[in-house]
């Protein structure tokens, strides 16, 4: 009975339920708090580290990417003639894992024969080599089997593949059970130079993938000519779908040079004609517009094909290169690729006499009426006599006649009227001993004296172009300032940069660096140079031409080697064309060699440039 009453006691059961509810409430609260804290932690974690976790997830998924190459920009001449461009080519890729794929053990490599047959028939590949490549790399997905195929070659194969794979019989059923498969093509660019060797040392060349330039404009303007590669991504997302992302490439800019292709081709033709019958070490020619120092042509006797610069066999006697060591061969290539007109230095010789006379007129130590007595040389101390090339002397002559006669004695007399610091100041004013800043790589600075090292003898020899060294581009730029009214411009070989759509990104205006001489001095030098040519040195009938020859001993003098040159401009009264020709170590040590080369060039250019005859 007691048990029965206790079991019927509602009060006792009620107390038990309250207790249990309290326990459950506390447990539920704790669990809820833990879940809330965990959710909050996940939110914070994703906020701060979501990107990195996402990358970790994606990195574990199937993922592929490929580079889409940029197209290197063109190089064109001043008239938009294309000198260098990038041509689409294609690499043939084999995927043995697809070609050799076997779905049934009873049907081994069903597509191998058809694919190999198609490749051999289309491209003439060696069947044994092709078969060995597949056999030795059965799981490979990427073998670059051939490079730089043309679009026509690629399309021919794709047509063969399509015709074979889609062939049907008369009833519309597939004619072939196997397939031509596992072959695809990737695009890249090959640098092409339509005029081959023409302007090779000016243009330079680029690497196999056209991404980096070497020498010439290709190197100096590499940043502008280069673009940015694009990329293609594909991956499996969290939903199992293929996601593709495409970033288009940015192509390189077009570089517009100041070169005139016709003038350049004439210069190179005449150099090669001379080189075919004469012996020498180097030849260089620069053609400039003296009004602003734009380079119209620049060439040397060294030639190579920029599309295959390492192949120099066509330009040397047969078998000669095979006799050279790797080090010697590298040296030969360097000498061929370098630009003689900006990278090599030499004593300028009598061409520099115009600079000496300009200095004297500007310093007012002489006038056009000053007379000089050339007795054949000047004595320095008791033992040293520096002779004029006319050992018997030129006699009495005025300032202009000293240039006609190219009189060393008169130049030494002028040098004795100024200080060493004055002569050095003018050398620097004319740009000697320092790079001109021409937009080409490898420019040399030349060598001139300073106040501490220049003696009276050095001043004497410097007055007629010996004792110091210059580059061709230095002398051409300084001479332009002498004949254009005294305005020294930085020489340039590029005028504009255009984007991929032909819009001007940057334009390089003629940059006036400094004033060198007055208009009066410039006018005197132009007429003196004209009268010099009128005497017979470089004269072309019916044209008004000014010019100055140069012959200089190279160092060491004991080796008896010379540099001969001729600097000429037309028309003499207001020059629009300057041509500077230098022959390094000719067999015949006379400036007439350079005169003959330059006259052959000038005759071809006068009518083209619209220079009017005076008679």
C-alpha cells in the first residue's frame, strides 16, 4: 500500500521533471553556445583567410594553364617600310597518352597507325623516329616535336585529319574505325626581317621567342617592342564544372625609325661594291639630316641575316669558321654584330681641322683675313719637328686656303694661340670625349686630353686630328652643328612609338643640346668646305657640295696603319644631306679611297632627296 501511494504521488513526479528540465536546459545552452562560437570562428576565419584557403582547395583540383605569347612590335623606316616584324608560326605538339590510348585490351593502340601515317605524309617526318618517340614516351601529354611551322603547314595537316576522321561510305557510315588524334598546335611568333642583311647592325636581332632584343634598335627599344604574355586557365570548380579564364596578351609597340630604306640600301650596295675589290679592316658610312641630326642611314661592311644571326658561314670564306675555337668564334660574331659607327674609336684626322678653325674664329684669335706662312712644319725643342704633309710648305695662305690645302702647319700655328683649357673646352663643346646619347646600344665615348695631360705637342697634333680618338657618330654630330648655324642636336635613329592600333604613344622631337658656333662662323666654314670640294676633292658636276677629307695615323704609329675619311654635305649653302665615310686600315693610304666611296653614294641620293643643281 505504501508503494502504491508513493507511485501515485504527483508531487514527487513533478519534482523529478523540473530537475530533468533544468539539466536539459543547461546542456542545450552549453551546446548552443559552443555551436555559436564555432560558427563565429568560421566566419572570422573565412573573412581573414578565405582567399588562401580557396587557393588551397583549387590547387588540389584538376588545373591547367597555358601562355598566350605577345606579338613583338614592328620596326619601320621613316616612310613606314617594314624592316622587322613578327610572323605567326606554330609548334607541333604530340600527346602520346591520347595517340596510344587503348579502351579495350583486344584493340591495342587503335589510332597509332592512322596518326603516324598522317604526320609522315603531311610533313615528311622520319617514321622510325616518330614511332620511337611515341614508344619511349607512352604516358607523356606534351612533346614539342617540331617548331615554327607555317600556318599553311598546320592547316594542311588539319585538313588531312578532318578528311580522314569524317570520311563516310556511300551509306553515311564512318569509313574508318580509327582516328587521327593526339596532335595539336601551339602558336608563337618568329621574328622576320624582309630585307635580310639590310640595316642589320642598326636593327640588331631578337631571340628565338622574340621576347628579348640584342644589339641595335631591337635591344635599345626592347621594352617598347615587347608586350605582355596572356594566359589561359582551366580548372574543375566545386560543382564539377570546367571553368575557363582567358587573359589576352598585350602586343608590343611599333618603333618608327628615322632610317630611309632607300638611302640605307644605296649605302650598303656601294659599301659592298667597294669591299668586293679592296682590302681594309672596317668601313662605316653615316648619312644624316644636318638640320636636326636625324640618321637617314648607318652601315658598315659587316653583314649578317638578323633572322639567323649565328649563321655567319655565307659571309666568310668556305671552311674558315670551322677552324676557329668557340672563343674565337664568339669574338668574330661580336665583331660582326657590333655597330662600327658608334662602337669603334679612331683618330679623325684632317676632318677635325674644321673644329680647330671654328674654335679660333669663336675665340677671335684669327679672322678670315689672317695670313699664315707654311714652311713645312713646326719645331718643338731642339729635336722634334712635326711636319706638314707638304714637306716643302704651302707658303703664304689665308684662313680659308689653309682648309683647302689641309695645312697641318697652319693648324699648329692656330693651336699655339689658345690655351690647352680652351682647346679642351671646345672639344667638349663639340661633343668629343663623351657619348652623344644616340639611341643605340654600345656607344663608345672616345678619348680626349684633359688640362693635366695635354702638352704643347699634344695641342699641335690635336689641331689636325691626331692624338685623340672619336667615334663616327661624334664627328658627324659635331660637323652638323658646324654647318647648320651652330646648333648641336642629339643624334636620333627613332622618331616615334606607336601602339598596336597605330596611335602615337610617344614622339621624339629634335633635341637641341647646345649652341656651338655663331652663324657667321658656320657660314664661313660652309663656304670654305665648298671651295675645298671645288678644287676637285669630291666634286660632282652641277651640284654645290662642301666637304673635308681626313687621313690619320692609327696607334701605335710604328705599325703604319691609317684611317681615311671624307665628310661631305649638300647643298653647301643650306645643307639638307650629310654623308660621312670612313675606311679603317685601307691598303691604299689616301683619302681618295673614302672620296670615291662617298661620291658613289652621293650621286645616287642627290636626285632622290630633291637637291637642285646649281648649273
